[in-house]
């Protein structure tokens, strides 16, 4: 692998927003992602309860408030930032081993609320693997991966949301390189523009959206819609989901399920997703049956320290052998003090059969947020 190719991989790994951490659902005593996040579907800025939990429950010590409690903004204004540095190692058959250290993320977050209306979004550095031309505009250096307006009377009540964001779908892992995100166009910089809404009850919540592509995004640019219904139990939840995505090249229809189970006695979080998708190629009488599987078992050794094992498989054509992608990985999550995270990931991946070509990835992230 040439160094330029490694830089491309590094930028793609780095160009990510911070999404939800599924291990915190149920294990911290909160059933729903919206308990700790302003967004009804989780991810993004933490509310005051989420910040309190970061200092009191998730981390070993510290103050989870903005600037570690040194300044409290007005009630209508919420601010935040995410800074990440990463070290990456790749071992791929037939290529030399490669190592790199690079800035992974530098984003600012803001949310303004007035009554039931709110505006939220991010702005950050737009990573590039190539030199920018002379006279490049400011827009080539900055990017807003998420920005939206929302109407919601109070947390837990029905809401409507319009702007750029990922619709509710799948396991919502913070690792955007996961097959469960890449297979449904939720990779780096692929946030669509969407109109979404939802409602919730004592033991359920429903989210639905219509979306259109970001005209500046790389990769697939589908139009379509999603639906996500989740039912909650004491220490578990089960969700059904669907997605329709249409481009000039194909139409994809997905149905699937997401399950979570927290086992308090073992301090073990189980998380899984299983989807079936039909892809129809435009202009040809060709259809493909595809499937996606994701399984995660995370052991919370103690507050602020967790170890997880993940297995994934994505088969883009069940009728054609040797096309599947299978991965196995080990994760270590450490939250020593509020606002600081250390994430270590080791992943092996196979293309085709388990005896086919394979590669190995090691990633170390140091994340500081405000």
C-alpha cells in the first residue's frame, strides 16, 4: 500500500461525527438515548443530565459540565467541542506494514433553543488527502456534518426535525467504519438532508424520515425513507426497522431488527442487528439479495472501563459466492476523567471466505470533548 492510500484511509477514518455509545443504554440506568442527548434519536450534544452522568457514572472522576464547570452558558444556549488524535496501523497481505499518527476530529457544536424550537449543528475541519488548489475557498477547509431545526414541546413528546442528519437506523455505533453503518450509507460525510419526526410512549418510541442526498457528499446519493420502531423492556429493547433508498443506479429495500440486552449480574451488554435487503439494478432485470449481521458483547469491568468483542458480516450478493466481508474485533474503552476517552481497537477482516484475503487494523484514539 502506498503512503497516499494510507492517508486516504486515515482521513476517512477521521472524518466522523461522534455518535451514540450503545453500551451506555441500560448499563447506566437510562433506557433511552434521548435521556442524555438533546436529539430524540441520540448522538450529538449531551444535555445536562448526560453531562452529569459523564462525570458521576461513566468516568472515574471529574465534572462533565461545559469547560469542566468553569462557565455555564445561558439556558437557551448549549455548546460543545470534540477533539481527537489517532494512531493507525495496517497490515494487509501483499503490502508493507504502515503506521500513521494524525488529527482525527476537530468539531464545534452549538444549539440554540427558544420555547419548542431549536437550531443545532456542527462546524469542523474538512480533512483532505490532497493539496488544495491555490485560492481555495474557506468552504474547502470547513464542513458542517450536521445542522437542523427541530420542534419539540418537551423531551419525550412528538417532534419534527429538518436539516442534515443521519435518520434513526441500526445500532448507531460511534464507529462509522462498522459494516452496519457502511452498508446503509451511514459512512463518513454521508449525512443526508432529511425531514424526520417521531413520538414515544412509556415503553416504545417511533422515528420516521424522508431523505435526499447531500449534493457535495462522496459515494451513494440516494433518495428514500426510513422507519424505526423500538419497544422497551426492563433491561432490554427490540426494534424493527425499514429503509428504502433509490439512486440512478439501483433501488434498495431493507427490513431488519436491532436487539439490546443488559445483564446486570454479569455487567454484560449484548447488542445485535440483522438485516435483509433486496437491491434491484436500474435498467436491468437483475436483483440481489443481501444480508447484514452485527453482534457485540461488551463487559463493563467497572465504571469507566469496558472491553467489547464485535463480529460483523456483510454479503452484497447471496447468489454469488466469495463476495462477503467478515470482521472480528476487540475494543477497549477507557474514561479516566470526565471529557477524556481512550479507545483502542484491533480488527481483522476477511474478503470472501474466512480463508481468503485478509487484513488487520489497529487504531488508538484519544478523545477530548467539552
